[in-house]
């Protein structure tokens, strides 16, 4: 989707027309000004429904897919969420308006520091960030009601499903060249898998930088 709009409000209206998104979710995104989370060089593109570069080979996700993933998780103010890949902090900030607490991991120190700076400007207090390799999760803060990936992984993340609460959900882009959005639900002794649409994310990398 490549649609330009005169202002952010019109982008949100467009997104509302493209998906069965609840109003609380739309309001959370509307109250997270995307322009604050991108480099000034790309500020003229923030009202496109497209991913944008944020440096270091990473992107700020397409607004539609952020809403799509959050809607599928069915979050509420009692939930505790682990985010793999803070990136610009845009999705993190939207999440903060929907849940009790967000734990967010980012392997690139410069991105993590900038995201924390922007979230402080917006007085967001229910997010805990860590410079860490997201591949391993954050076991000391587990269990989580939900885990969301901001980058694609090649296979089912069984080691992170273990960090979910019973009936917890993990959503991630799975695959290498061809990626699918997949949600895993932790059951008592088993894991349910639901496959959604094809997606295109940057790959999840390991190691700190």
C-alpha cells in the first residue's frame, strides 16, 4: 500500500477503512505522532502507509501492519508484553497506550537510546527498554501475556514461547525470502498455530552493536 495523505488524521481514517480495527487501537496510533519517530529527512513521508528507514538497515513498520499485529493479539490494560525490536519506538509507544507494561529489547544501542529519548518526551512511563539480543527474549521478566516481533525470524521460536503465560500469544513474521505472519498460542501442553497474510520485514539479527 502506497497512499499519501495531507495529514496524519487522514492516514488513520484510511487505515480504519482497510481493516476491522477497534477504536481504542486507532486512537492509540493517532495519539502517537509518527513524525516524532522518524528522521527529519523522511518527515515528508510519515503520512504514507509505508515502512520508512530509520538507519542501521532497520525500518519503522508500515502503520497498517502495526495495527494488524496488535489487533490479532487482542490486548488490554492488564496485559504485559515483550517486544522484540524497539527500533524507532513507534510501535512501543502505541503498545504503551494499550497495555499495563511493555518490555522492549533492541540490539542496536543508538536506536535504543533514541527511542528512549522520544518516549521520555511523550512522558511514557510504562515501558522498560533494554539493550539486548532479542533472539533470547527477557527471561527474568517472564512470563508475558504476549510477545511481538518487529523483525522476521526463520522458524518457530519455541524458546520464546516458553516465556509466555498459559494462553499467551506470540506473533511474528516467519520465513526468509517468503514471510508469513504467524501467531502461536500457548496451551496446556501444546501450541496452537494460526497463519495470516504474507508480509515483508527486515530479518532479525543476533549480536549487539
